[in-house]
């Protein structure tokens, strides 16, 4: 069994810590080292008494670290004390607020080019579409850049049901009109945008047509989207052999392998990883995150932490998404309606994913 600490150590802390204060090099007269044979240089003597110097409010202590101002609390009793005391008493932010701020900073890490994330699992109903939408919405709501989710399900994908629909256009229409697309506003006509700013590009709803959505079609769609979007999430179909899958895997920068919290869900997530390893995608697996998504209210007899430890030996990180009544509805998803624990878990997933942004192209 893998030591779960391995997992936590793998996470990189992106906050920079100030190093020890630097000592200034000794100032040398005229910028040159003095000849040791010459008498020591004296500062020029003036016949006038020295001018009075303005007093400094703080004595200058070289080497003393400058303490940053305490952050103000945004919730709970700390905020009550801060506001109630007329902002005279500042208890500082709570550990939870600090954690949230650090995660948000990680989610907002700079990103060069377009980062492509694919959601995968051998099994249906484990939450691929749900995670695509909620992870995409978390990125879109916190980052200033453009985020899109693409439905690559060969069989009537449900991604477009997760946000209010603005257009009936699908990826098929986008590919048909690809020659005429020269600006962001041109692509935007084919997408729907939710309250989080996440955009969605729907799949063909006619199963006979969408079955023909090939690897080349997917690659053409992605190479168009990467000009206008910074993050492209792909909601893959169930199974690994459908027509567009090779294109999805060859262009992905990272995967989210989705597992449910049940034994069969975890077994098929393991089988997904085995298949990827055996088919030359081992490097992609190492850059991937396993997400254990609780589609049932109770975990039953399965120890989710043991499951997480099992996957942490195989992937870059493991995240757990709790059961959430709003997600269970299976309808349009609004981040504001999720429980605080679910939002925090999604923030952790987005932060763990964003830790790979600097590795892109290396
Ligand atoms: N974290 C969750 N909490 C509660 N219900 C969930 C959660 N994730 C998924 N679900 C439920 O599971 C169903 C299947 O999820 P979905 O994302 O459509 O799976 P997939 O795309 O893998 O087939 C959803 O309609 C929803 O009802
Ligand atoms: Mg789905």
C-alpha cells in the first residue's frame, strides 16, 4: 500500500517564500577597491557644521524582515470582531480563508498557450460530464481567460444540458464553417455560455451522425479552438476505442481519470490507467489526476482514503469530490448552489491541475 504522504508531498507549493535578506556589498569609494598602501580615505571635511537630517520614523535595521500587513478576515467571528471593533481589532484571516486564498492563487497561475484536459473513464455514470462542467466552471469563474468544454461523446452527450443553452449549433457546424472563422466572436456563435463564463461546444445529437465524428474531426476542432481559448476541457465518451479517442489522447496535456467511490468504479478507473500505460500513454498518466467522485450519498463499505492512496501511486494527484444534492439533480449546474465542501474540493482539483500549467511544452 502506498504511503498517503507521498501524495501530499507531490503537491508543489506555488507561493514564493522570501529568502534570507540580502546583505549589501560594502560600498567602495569611487567604485574601486582601495590600494592597501595608501592611508585610509577620509570623508571630505567641511568647515560648516553638518546639516540637520530629518528623523526617520522607524530605525533602519538592515536585515530585519519586513512584516506584511495582516489580511482582514472575510467571514465568521473574525469578521464580526473586525467590523464590531470599528476595524481596530484585526484577528487576521482564518486557516480556511488562507487555504482558499492559496488555492485560488494556484488556480490563477499564468498559462502560456492552450492547456487541454480530457476527462476519461471506461465506465459511464461515474461523473465525467459533471466533472467537466464543474472543473471548467471553477476555472472560468476564477481566471480572466477563456475556458471551453467540448463534448466528444459519440452517443448523445449530455454536456450541453449542464448550462443554459444559447445555440443549437454543434461541433459539426463549427467544422463545416471552419474556413469563415477568423475572430473569437465567430466561434462564440457556436457555443453556449453559463453564468461562470464557461462555454460549451455541443456534440451532434443524432447518434448516427456523431458516430462518424473521427479523430481528424476532433483534431481539427481543437486546433481551431486553441487559437481562441486558454483551457479546453474534453468530455470523452465511455470506452477507449471510440473514433475520436486517439485524437483526444494525442493532443491532451493532462487527463482527469474519473472513478466513482464504489469498487467497480475504482476497478474500471484502474483498468483505464492500465490500458493507457499499455498503449504508450504512460507519460500522460503521470501528468494526470484521478478524481474519486461520490455519486452516492454514502461510501458504503469502501474506504475512500485507501482508494485515494492506491491511485496516488499511479497518477500525479488524487482528488475527492463529495456527493452533492445539486449535482445529483443531473440538470444545469450553478457553482453557487453547490455545498461549500464541494466547492472547496473543486478548487483543490483545479489547483492541482493548474500546477501542471508551467510544465506545458517542457
Ligand atoms: N458528486 C456528485 N454528487 C451527486 N451526484 C452526482 C455527482 N456526480 C455525478 N452525479 C450524478 O451522477 C449522474 C451521472 O453523472 P455524469 O457526469 O453524467 O456521468 P458520466 O458523464 O461519466 O456518464 C449525474 O446525472 C448526477 O445525477
Ligand atoms: Mg457523460
